[in-house]
C-alpha cells in the first residue's frame, strides 16, 4: 500500500513539476531519500533468500552498469549522474529508478517475485519482459523458484507479430503538406508473411487529444504531451502516407537477426504502456525509435549520435544516416506514392487519352464507353487505370462524395476487369536517389564579395535543411526549408561585424502544374534581415514575407514560378515604425548540368502602408557542386530601394555537415 | 501599441510556422465495412490548419491502443470462410485497393490477400484470373460490404 501511494504521489508530483524540472528533481531526491533503495519483498521466506542471491550475483557481475541495462531503461548522462529519458514513473520499479540503475535493477528483480496479479494486469515479468529476458540470461534465473506467472497477452501478441526482421521506414516529405516537411520515421517489424503489407508498423507519436488551441504548438515543442509507441498493420501506414498524403516511402532494411528482431519486439512490448514527454525538436518520433533498434543490438550507440550534442534537434533523415554509419542498413526499397504512380501512368499517354480519363473522373463519360473506342488494349488499360487512381485520389482529397465515389470507382474497375492482365508491371517506376544520399542537413558557408561602396566577408550557418539553390538529389525538387538560417557580414570600410540575416523560418514550395495536379505554390519567411533604408544604409529589420502563386515545369529540372506576395517590415527607422507592401516575385530555377544549378529571379514590392516606398530587385544565384557535401556558389543582385541603387556580388564555399 | 501588435503578430506567426515544419503523421481509426471507408476516415479532418497544428507533436488523436487486431465486430461476418479475424480485417481496410488489383489482375494488395488465403504461388495466376473475370459478381453494388465480397470471392474462385 505504501509503495502504491508513493508511486501515485510521485506521479502527481511529476505532473505538477513538469515545467520546473530541476525543482522537481530536488524534491524527488528529498522524497526518495526517505525510502531505502531496492526495497525487496517484505516477507521472510525461501523466495526472499533467492532474491538476495540474485541481487548479490547481479552486483558481482556489475549488471547495473551493463550497456543492455542502460539501453532498456533509456539511461543517459545528466549532470554528474545519469537519468532515464522515460518520464512515466510506472516504468520504474524503484522510487529512484529513473536515476539509480542499481536500485532499479534490485527492485526489478524483487518485482519478479510478486505473488499473483490483479485482473487485467500483467505480472511484472510480462510487463518488463525485455528486462526479465535479459536478467534471466545473465543470472540463469531458475523459474521454478519464482512464483508462477503467465504472460498470455504477450504470448498472443508475439504469435501475431512473429518478428523476423526490422525495417526503418522513412515517409518522405511532401512540400505542400506543411506538417510533413522534415519527413518522419517509423519501424516495421517483418513477420513470417512474404507480403510487406502484412508486417507491423511501430510508430512513436504524441498523444494530443482532440483539442486544438493556441498552446498546441507550444505544448508540442516544450514537452507537454506524452509520447507513446503504437502498433498498426503496415498497410494502414502505407495507405496513410502513399495513398492519402501522396508521400513516397523509403524502406531501409536493417541487418538485425531474427533473435535481435525478437529483442526489439520485447522492448516495444515493455514500452507500450509508458510515456516519455514528447519534445518535437529532439526527443521526437525519430529519436525514440532508435532505442528500439538499440534494444535489439545494444552495441549500437545510435541515440548517442544525437543525445547531448550541440545539435539539439533530431531530423528524421539523420537517424537513417546514423543507422547507415553503424553499418546496419542492408538495402533500400522505394514505395512510390499514389501521386508518383499517377504521373507515371500519365507519362505514357498522349493528351487525348488523358482527357478521356479526366472526363471519366469528372463523371462526364461512362467508363464502359472506353471499351468501344478505336484504341489498343494497352491504351484502354492506361485510360482506365489512370481513371481509377484519380478517382481514389479525388475521393481522399474530399472532392467526391462517398456514394458517388463508390459507384464511379466500381464502374471504372468493372470496365477495366474486361481488359485482361499485362504480363509484367506496365508502369515500372525507377528508384530515385534515396534521401540519405543527399547533402547533409546542416550547412556552413563562408565567402566574400562586394556591395556598392564596400567589400565584405561573410559567414553563414544554417542548421537545417535545404534551399532551392542546393542540389536536389535526395530532396524534393522545388522545396525549400531553411530553419534558423543566420549570416554575419564584416564590411571592411566600417570595420564592423553585422548581423546580415536571421531567418527563423524560410519555406518555399514550387510544385509544378502538370496537367493532372494543380498545386498552389507558396512561400513564407520570417526573421530579421538587413534592409536598405531611406538613409542609404543597411539596418536589421524584423520582416515577415509570404506569397502564393503558380509554378510550371520546364524540362526535367526546371521550374518557372510567379508569386504574388505581401511584405511587412517593422523598425523604428521606418516612418511610422513599419512598412507594409505588396508585389510579386517571378523566376526560373533549373539545373544547367547535373552538378550546376541556377535561379534567376526578379522581385518588386510596393509599400503602400506605413513608410511608403518601393523596392525592386533582380538577381542570379548559381551553385556548382564538387562533392555531395561541398559546393561553390556565386550570387549577383541588383536592387533599387528608396531610389537608391546597390549591386551585390558574393562568392561562397558551402560545406554540408 | 501598434508596434507591439506587429511584433506580437510576427512572433505568433513565426512560432506556428516553425511548428509546422517538423514531422507529423496522423493515425486513422479504421471502422466501416464498405468501399471508401478507410480513405474517408483518413481524410475527414485533413485541413491545412489542423496539419499545421499537429506538426509539433507528430500527433495522434485519442488513445491509440497497442492492439494487435483492431476488430471487425461492427461488420457482418462472411459465411463461406473460416472465421479468420486477420483476413476480415485486411479485407475491410484494403477493400478499395484490392478491388483495383482484382480488376487489373495484379498488384501488391492482391498478392497479400492471396497469401492470407494461403493460395500457393503456382495457383495464383489462375486465382487472379478467376477473380478478374468474376469482378462484377464479386463487387455487385457500390454499397457492397466486406462479408458479401468475401462470400462472392469464394463463389467465383475454386479456392
């Protein structure tokens, strides 16, 4: 009873102190100090003697300091000691278990001796099955000398999942889906089935409840939500990413053995009821998955690649790179999204055929009428296959009511079923460059140049992730996400270092119209930027810029774009302290060779509120790649602001790391 | 005052945008027994605003359980197959893609279905052919439910 109320109390305490972690730690220390660590079963008896024996042996073997114990409890260095990253107090058997590995080990051993369990509750040996399995091996625990425990739930789940191997799954970004921008990772546990669709997906996510509010984002960033693992059939995840969100999926097959896959599953089972506070920058979905892989093979120090590093964020694709660094990636497979499939089918068809499909999808043409057209059987199949995919896509995009969808979809398929089966996949899709092979996520660039009247040198740091002048292999072409991009300039004539630019966020989406999909292009950019003001000098100005428009594809790599935009500047140096303007940007970005990319652009902004003025600019950006992670760029810009002309020429060396 | 408002607006918008940039995935609940159920559920709340807010959490709604099976008790059960929860579940969740694969005579969903039915590899071509030519007798009406589809499949195929 005492231990139960203690757990309850400390749970409440944890909730109350979540924002005051250090204070909480202190109180917990005080609280825990009053209880002996590793309190064993109270009653005297033979089992007590055996427990003592096991605890002694565990101490002799130094198991509390073993790597496996560290992995299973998610212990990480914290200050002069260590601390588990799991925040749920029920995850620990000892009151100070989150900071004291030995006390936790002893209390865990004691818990294995628990007599009986409540209904709907699992015995600690089942709940902590990964710990039990490992300690059983290390200490050669004699099960005959433990109280009986049956792990029926676990056995049933194990039989259903039947782990054989493990795949790290990376649904790629989709630029027009803001929430997908850095991608995501989940783990797939392969079963005895040949079909990948029948395997299991293990996902780590924050439990948010239904409410959306002003503090939703804050809560997500600062750890107010609980992150948990969940288990779903893989086909549900494939449908979610491939079919619904139109995201390509990359599957990195890991070389874990069946026994290691089994240990991954044990740890998943052990984690299923417990939460860790979800921090979206670092202790996020991708980071927490790494613990599962470590549980399979504790010698892999995947989480240490991120934890405690200057980099306080974890970008999903970087966890794939960490896995690659440790040599556990066996091969990569590509699962194209529905959008990719649709464009692939359409790529073989002339516009007349595509129009037929579109007419069917709009309900203007009966699917069966295609059968009597003067077309080859291959062409008829293409028309109906495209119509089927587009019908599903329209429905999932909520452009079609369910009843209409059901009828149209079945009519298309009924017509298609008459046309037989091609001998091989008629629409094979070549695998593009996998995301892990693109340039690395962070960039440092240094260089120098001339700005009318003065020479300067420049240093820029961009923690993440990709911009439209970076070479696109492994990334989504036309998509830019710059995050916390900052640069400093030193002007020689002033002998002064100045903050040139600090873009908290700078997102651009140029996804082209292609006759099938008609996406909106947009951009948004917030931060501080040096702007040319009426006094003829540059001053740092808080700036918010956003725009929307259209993009057309030009050749394989080109994108011509046109965006209307609004621009808001705030500065005491501006008349009325602000300027609000409207205007637009037009440009063309394209690869000149495989390693040479350029972006030609022009922008006009007309400030009609606040400090009324006009700003016109045009420029050419070029980037020449030497290796995946080094390149040289040359930017030229000419601008006229407040009727002052300035020219910029900058050359920079870029290092991605 | 105006300046303060502008700064506040910039800060709020920036935070929302920062938030929107990180990974997210929305889990769907899976109920219903006919065509379009899965996708419909999935897209029910697919607004940009929601996605933007969800982004910071990789959020999912409610308490997603760690169930190995999600159950199809809401659906009528097929008569002609031995009670196979996994098969029924697969059918409910994949009916749209399965219908497409059956009509086209090939596909990953169809392969998985055949595997669940334990159709041996050498008999699959024949099996797929039977389903394709029997398409109209399997998917008899737009509102057709999982149980009927399963029963019809057992009628048109020798499996």
